[in-house]
C-alpha cells in the first residue's frame, strides 16, 4: 500500500490538503468531484513510476473553502500556482471527471508545460447529445454510484453502506460544485475554443458505459484537440480509475 506524506500548503490564502507518495516524475492527480480515497490500486500502480501529488480540491474534502471562488478556472489557476511553489511546473496531469475539466483548463493556460495530459471522462464541455448528469436531481449516494458500471467495484471502494463521514464529504463537495459550476452546469462556454494550442501528449479516456459524462462528448474534445488520442474502455463506467485501474495505469505509464 502507498505510504502518503501530507501537507497543507497555502495557495491564494487557502489551505489545500496535499497528499504525496512515490518517487519519479511528478504526476498531479486531480480527483473527481466525489473525491479520491487514499488507498486505491491505481495509486499503488502509479507510485512505482511517479511522485503522486493528490490534492483535495479547495472547498472539497478537508481543504479549506474559499468563499471568493466562483468558477472552475479559479481552481486551475490555483493548481498552476501550487505546481510553481513545488517547482513542478512540468508535472504530468491526470484529470478525473470534474478534475479532467480543471486539468484541461490548466493545460490551456500553459500549452507546452505539462509533460503529458490524461483526461478521463472529463467534464467541462457540453456533450453533443445528452447532458452531464445533474446531481441536483439525484441523491449524493446515487450520484456516486452512477459513476460505476459494476456496483461491486463501488462496494469494494466505498463499502455497500458508505460511512457517515463519506456521506458528509459528498454532500459538502456537492454544495461547492454548485457554487462554482452551476450556470452553465459543469461546463465552460469557452474551454473548447482554448484547447487547440496544447502541445503535451494527450490521451482522452472514456468508459463505454459512462452515465455521468456521455461518451459522445469525446467527439467535441477530439475536434478541439486534434492531436489527442481517444481510448474507450469496455464494460466500464465514469470512474475508470476505480473500475479499471490496471488499464488506466498502462495508458499513463506508456
């Protein structure tokens, strides 16, 4: 199991919980809006090749909530700042769902900086058909479960009956998500126009059974980033990192 080192750097006056593990090239992992449990097989696999940098998004998990924050691009600026403080501006980026949107915003700001960019079912762009799942119309438990095609995989990560602390964290994060990504919901009206300059090797990853971000959204991402390759993972939902960790780890380390 990965051994984590934890700190709380202050970025823009906000205390951000940051976990670090492994050795090698820095890899900033930007989690889903439901967070990232500490002990995941994906982290065990990646820590053999990378130094993992895994923050709790400001306003999510145990990071401090910035009352001034109003959009996802604010998060991206904060993470660029964090990498500068860590002297890791050339870190590889792994963005998961909501975190994929943030990673894409970061790369659009510094097109040549990321060593690589892996976006897994990223939010941030309106799908051509269907919509990003609206968590305002489902319970936070059902929203978290919707990220998994195989419910046994959900149970293995969170338990068949998630803890009270986990339920509170999901509810807390949902409120912050509404604050910074409500109108328009979980997307930007400008992002797709700003991605064409990215020079980092980019991989788009989608679970073929993604019920949170329709896989059809990949068309728009590929049009915006013609250099990116698309990999679809069969029999997998939105949380590829937790359902198919070996497949995702192979894509990243390659």
